[in-house]
C-alpha cells in the first residue's frame, strides 16, 4: 500500500484528482461536471510504476472525501470506480440517485 499525496484540479466542466511523482502524473481519475452538484467519473489511469499499491483506491478515497465536504455526488461510468462502489457500501453515500 502506498502513501500517496493526491491533488485535485478543476477547469471549466472538467476535473481530476491525481498523483504526481518526480513531475510526472502517474495516476489520475477524471471527472465531467453534469451540474452544480453532480460529476461523472469517466476514467481512471494508474501507471505501471504504481500498480498493486492501491493508487487507484487512493484517488477514489480522495474524491469521495472531497464530494462529502462539498455536497456533490458521482455517477461512476469508469469501470474501476463503478466496481469500487459496488464492492464497498461505505462509499455509496456519494453516488448520484
């Protein structure tokens, strides 16, 4: 398990949470804003250098925490995120109805 520094950025209707190491973005989860309170999780990518270290889950946990703080919900279209929400009921409070 890695201990990752996850960052977030948002530009227009696009947002992402990501892990950078040595100036390179090695893991990223991307979002599209549907409206003020809903985002679509559309893609997750983890570089081979971080595989098996729970980097994808670190991105999702950060995104879920951000959603709770900001009162937004997610529609997970990304297969990774969708599978995580299906497996872990503790995340489902941020799922879009």
